C-alpha cells in the first residue's frame, strides 16, 4: 500500500511565523501535490511537483512556496503565516500518468493565531 | 458547467438502502474523472479513475458510470452499510489540474 505521511496532524502557529509542512511518500511517485480544504469549498491545488526540483503553481499559490529536493519529500512553506491560511492541508502523490489515482496523506489541520 | 458540481450536498439513508449521487463536469476537453471516498479523520481514498465514455467500474458494492459527452458521472452504492458513511469527492482533469467538487456527504443509519 502507498503511504503518504504528513509530519503533523495538528499545528498551531502565530501570524508572521514561517511555517513548514512536510510530506513524505514511499512509492517513488513522480508527482506530488499540496491542497487545502476549506468549509464549503472543494479541495484546491496550491502547488504540485512532477519531478525533483520541479514545481508548478496551482490555483492558489499566493503566500506559499514549495521545495522538492528529494523525490520522496515535498515541503509546503508559508513564508509569513496569516490568519486566512488557517485550513486543512492535504498532501498527495501519484504516478505521472493522467489515469493514475492520487494517494493522500491524513492532512494537517493548521491554525494561525 | 465550468466547475465540477456534485449533488446532493448531503444524503441520509438507512442501512440496506441503495443510493446514488451525481458529479457534473465540463464536457469539453475531458481528461479523466476521479472518485474518492473521504472518511472522517482519515485520508481520501481513491475509488475509481475513469477515462472512457460509457465506462463502468465496480468495487464491491460501489460502482460508477461515466458520460463524457454530456459531462456527468454517477456513483452507486448498493445496500448501504454504516461503514459507507463518508464524503464522496469527484474530480475532473489531468494530474496537475484536477478540479474537485465540494463532495456529497453520506450518512448511513444502522
């Protein structure tokens, strides 16, 4: 079974802090993704990466950056956390092909105070 | 339809009932249609990825159909069980541009 592990289930940070969310997958997947889930909205893509050191902006990249130095690890960085970034963050990975499903982590519920 | 829309938003059924819900998506530039099940406090789990018009897929008591020409997919659950209680998400697009619907929340009462 594919395992996608997110570093924290719950995280509380303060406005202005730099926040790192880590994600590791164990299936050698090429693609990795960061989404956020907010009440009343579908999952929205923040960034995705199709290879080491490669990244593409998703629908809502503002205020975020990402890092993929190794194939198995994809980090989401909130450069200066703001209260509107309080959300559930989900990491996912997949094989490159369109017809492959995405495999998700358990999510990180992030609160910015 | 520009976005992915799911209906109903929520559904309450009794154990043993069969149920179905709908995912509507743009019928132009079709790539793939994904279905996921998301149980509370767990990670979303892939059910199906469908690419061909008229495709039907089945996994146990759950099945799905796809109509790419008119832009909809149905998910069916036969003989619902309490463990089927979850939010069912559909998503349309390619790997880097999947657009998710808001989900259908299913509650199955024993």
